[in-house]
């Protein structure tokens, strides 16, 4: 089942995020994201941006979300997206289902572009994004350092909707 995330889901989402980054070594934080921090993000962003969960027996096992890409008003139609799954459900097409639902909501909300930052190498994430129409637009060498190693970062971009921009409110 896919449903909207709520701040009370923060503990489970924080665990999924932390487990993913612990296994991949690609996380950007020095310390695990605290559930309170995750709850604040959900509360701050979900009034305007979708955060979706995949649940089995009411247990969250994955999520896909959109976040502001930049704070300045000029970037209000562009979002950064990500998807994270519990190891127990990877490879079952759930990331694709979550991401398609997220992309659909972003299109309905008339966002123009979605950007995905991928720590490299990450063949599975690249396959997922490219399957959904994202195309690589940038590659940064050794811009992050985690677990005593340098991390490269790639950006993939998906055009969501084409429309004439409106003047800032």
C-alpha cells in the first residue's frame, strides 16, 4: 500500500534512511538523521511537497519524497527527489511504484523539473532513474567525504511539466 507520510512515521523513515546509508556508505550526514529531524522535514514540506510511503501490515518499508532544490524563489518549480527502501523489499519493483506515484503527484502540482542526486557508483539507482525518464546532467568528482573515502555525485533530471511560469506571489 502506498500512502502519504505523516510526522509520526519519522522513526521508521529515519531507520530506513540510516540502514540504506550504512550499507551503501554513501550517506551525507556525519550522524544518523534523528527521528525528530525527519518529523520536522515531513511537517515542513508535506503541505506543499509529496512524501509517500510503501507499507505492509501498516509497517513502512520504503519512501519516496520531494524536497525544495534551492531556497530562492526562482527555483520554486524545481524539486529534488529521492527514494529509499528497506533491504527486505529491494528488487521487487517497489522503488519504481513509489517513484511513479511521486512523479504523478509532482506533475499534478505543476512542478517543472525533478532532480535526483546519486552518490556514485550506484548502478541500481541509475537504472531506476533512467527507466523513469531521468537523464544524467552533471557529474561532480570527490565532492563528499564519508567513511574515509571520497564520494562522487551525479545529478539526473526529469522534466515533469511544460507550462508558462507565473509571476512570484
